[in-house]
C-alpha cells in the first residue's frame, strides 16, 4: 500500500541540462551485424549456452542477455547464435569514445559501451547540448556505423534514464522544468540501481512508477529496502543526484563478483566460486603488474543483506591460489558469524591497497594478529609462494598465446556451471580508461 507522505528530500534547484549519457544500442549484437551485413535485420544472439547479447530483432521475441540458450531458442525459433569478436568490441568502443572527446574532455566512461559527458564548457563551440548530442550521434553512425542513444539532462541519473527512454537509436532531452512530469509516469525499473529483486519488493508494496515512489515516505522505503537504499531511491525519484562527471583516475581496487541465485552455503560452492573469482582477479592484477595488500570478501544473504570481511597483509599478493585461500577463509568467517543464514546469493572479492609489482616477494607472512583473529591461517612457506608464482606466470603465458580456456586450475576448469566466456567478462569488467573497476 503506497503512502501519500512526501519524501524527506528537497527538490533540486533549476539548472542547465548539460550532462549527456551516451549508450550504444545492443552493442555486441550491433557490432556483429556491422561486421557481417547478412545478419542485419535478423534476430541474432551472441553466445551459445548463455545469451551474452541479443539484437533488437531478437529482443522483440523476449530474448535477453543472461538467458539460457535453450530458452532463447524456445522464444525465437529463427534465432541465430554467433560467436563474439571480442577484440573488435574493444576497438569499436574505443573509437566511439574518441568521438566523444572531440566535443569535450569531460568524459566518464562507465563501461565498454556507455559514457557520461559534461558539455557545459563546449556549448560556445558546438551549440546547445541537444545539438552536441545530435552531432555525436551522426558522427558515430556515419564514421563507425553503430546506433547510439543519448539522454540529455541536468543530472547523471536523469540523463541515464533519458537514454533508456530514447532507445533504440534515439535522443531524449529533459529540460529542468519538465523533470518531474517526465519521470513520474516511468516504471521504477528505469531508476539506476533498481534490480529485479528491488523491483519485485516495490511492486509487492504497490509501487510501480517513479511518481508513486516519489510519493512514498522514506520510512516506508527504509522498512522495505533498508535505510541507505530507501534514502537513495527517494532522492533519485525526485532527481536529487549530486554526482558529477568524473574524469579517469588511477584504479584503487580490482574486484569481481558472482551471483549465485539462492543456494546452500556449502564448502564446495564457496571454494569453487571464490577460486573462479580469484583466478579472474589475480590474472588482471598480474597483467597490470599490480598486487594488493588488502583482500575483502562480500557475502550476500537472502533479502539483500550483505556482510564483508577483510584483512590487510604485510605484503602484497597477486598469486591465484593464495588469493583464493585468503578469500575462502574470510568467507567462512563471515558465514560463521551469521549462523542463522543457511543460504547465500552472491560472493565477491576485491583487492585494494594496490602497488606496482614486477617480481615475486618471497616472504609472505600471514601471521599478523588481525589475520589470525579473522582467518586462523598459518603463514605459507616462501617456496610454496614461489612455486605458485611460477605456475601463474606459465598459465598467463599459455592463455596469452592460446586463449583463456586453454589452461586453468581444476576447481574452475572442471566446474559444471555454465559461465559467461572470460573474454566477455574481461570486456565488461575492464577498468575504463584506467579508472576504478
């Protein structure tokens, strides 16, 4: 039941709509159709066992990214699966960002196929923000051949919402006086950060539109979603968003996560999942000649409740098995501290306190009091760490030459779970322009 109490946030002051959110439409599928003209206007999906991306022709049948391949074929009998050209995806994404930078240096790339632009300083050169957006779309279409949707607004949140409304291949601009009339009738799923679980909870409470969300009291949202999430959504529903377009900064952490659905927190599941995440993270660290001293593990339980545990080591690490062992101990500590929870829905690892790391640090004492308290671990011997470093470097070399699936640790390589191809994950998780992952 929706409350009519207004949210406890102030409406934003009027300002200029100079922030653009540019989003390439069905990017991976659009690249495949560009590379092979015979695929144009046909329902295609990138992937096989899992749909990595679907063209708009396939989406009209209900095919979506992340869907099992067998389900996608049920929905669309004419669906054509194609293999991904992962190297070309990065090339095309970089080419599009180069077009953005021809108009403004204030570009915040948030993924391979989307970015925010602040054009406040460019209007005297290129015209009004809507004219800049239209010019960018023309150049991306004419010079690169890809469709681009752009939203123009006063805040990052509203610009992103507008770009989603503009899809496919459109332009939507929202003037400050029209913000509420634009937002109010839209579905809550368009709000940045509202996923399926949050959307379902809000629907169960009778909240379907952004306008209804804006009319719901913050205490009700806090009881539904928690204080922090409720306050955030209450603010976004009335377009209170103080974030600015941030230019690239040095990476502060490297991380990855795995959504598990809702599964029993068995030791086998924890070991396999964290081993898989550690393999990805440690490989990215070594490729960037980095290592990290602080390891953090996040465990999410049902009902969106998460706990984290971390440890800061005396020496930085980047070996796969050591990271997996540290993460596994932290995860068991987190789960052991929450004995009433029997199921988990997500595991995540991040490594911070990064530093350049060009060779093996032979001694790796894990005997700090903090570590013993959290994980009860014994320090590995130098010879073990040296051996792990050598194995990892050999694995890296083989993967560079023959592909990531050519070799791997048994816990990961022999997993029965269908996983997104690593090339696709690397593109999705790549640190844009050296920024935060």
